[in-house]
């Protein structure tokens, strides 16, 4: 037993010291960022959506060389060709990955496959119904994603409203995601009876993240009201998949028509390059360290918590500061009379 208010069932389940999960940001959450979060006591996630198994293996090996702390690999079955998904999962199982993080559609067969191999499953959800489906399929941890979140957003409920509803109906550890960027946010989550938080934007704007510096700077200069929820950045994902991004020339050109965009009819216009790979206008690709071209017109993912992220810092420093602030708040509250 411990009197630490930050030692929650999430920590027990995942084997981490602090109830802070790194979001599996595709392209951005690579081994350097994952290692920094893990070494600081959080739970790390490698964002490997649609990545080649060879890259996944390289990232896993690099992460293990940097830390012996636990981690998960994030995959998105609904946004991945079935043959590639099969190869991705097999690669992870061959390397004895012990935890997976999934998002978007609930796919019981995928969950069953990794559970049969003895793996933990974290599943991010956007509705109470999806949470129930994920739990029934075998998930071990539920990540309740609010509409405030950056990147792909599945539901339309506010984060705390959703997370508390899931908490009331589930027996699993529940973490909240969406707009979580400070120690005050973490304290609020624990106070609400939740088991932890998942952070993406807060860790995108760190030294170790694989995001392009342009993207990091845009996050640190944005306010929460600078973000836009739209399905215009939908190439590579299912029709109707909404994302929250920092407003740019692409969203301005929509003239308020943020929804109703069909990937089958959107133009295929190359606006940037990542090595030899073209990056298209309206694609879900965000600018990475290796990207060159019209970065401003790409998907600049960010949640509404961006307004409280004002500088690029080491990921471990940001995580430890969150934990210190939250612990102080919760300890002081517990010592108040009455």
C-alpha cells in the first residue's frame, strides 16, 4: 500500500510509477520520446500506425536499448490494410511486446489475438458504448478520449463527462485523454475518481518528439481556441474521421464547411515530402523531422490544452513537473480539515 495519491490501479496494471500515458501519436511518438517518458516514470507508447514492420522492429529495439521500462505499441486496425496489420502484430509478438494500444473501431478478433499471447490491451474510446465493447472484447485499460483532444477524435463528448460515465459503468482502470497538459489537469482527473491521464499534445512539444520543429512551435504559440475539428484531413483514414488541428490555410479555405469531406473525391496534390514519400494535401500526415515542403498546409495536430503549453522542453521535465504539481495539490487537499 502507498499513500501517494498518484499511485493508482493504472500504475499497478501497467507497471509504471506515474499514471501518465504517452499517447501513441503516429510518426511523433518514436523511441526517443517513448524512452524519455518511460524513464521519467510514465507509461510509454510507440505510435506505429501503418508503419512497416521493419521500422517497428527498429523502434522497439532502440527503445529497449534506452530503457527497461514497460511500453505499448499503438496500432490502428481500422486505418491499416489487413495484410499490413497482420504483419505488424506478428512483428510485435515475435519481439515479445507485452502491451498494445488500439484506437478507433473495436475489433474483437485483433484484441483476442494479442490477449491469447498474454499481452495487455489499452483501448482508446470516444463513447460509453465503445468502452463497453472494448471491455467485453478483453481490454485491460480504457482511455476515455474527449472531444478536446488533438489528432483523431472518435467521439463528441467532453473528456471529463465521458470519462466519469465510463468510470461508473466499468470495472477497468480508466484514464482521460483530451486537453490534458498540466499538473492541475492530472489532479482534477484523480480527484474525479479516474485512474490517470493520457497526453499527446503536451509531449509533442518536447525535445525528444519526432514532430517537425515547425509543428512544435505552432503548438507553443497556439491557444485552445486556435484549434479546429474537421474531417478535411482524411486521406489515409476512413471517411468521416475527424481530427483536431491548429487552424491553417487549409481549414480557412473550408469557409466554415468543416465536415462532409469524402476522401474519394478530394484532390491528390503533393505538398511536401518525407524522404521519397509524397505528402498530400488533406492527408492525415503531420510534419515530422524528416519532412520538407509546405508544412503550414499539413495536419498540425493539437488539442485544446495547447494554450497551456508555452515552451519546448525535455519530455521528462514536463512529465515530472505535472506529477509534482498534481501531488502537491492532492496532498494539500487531503490535509484540509473537514
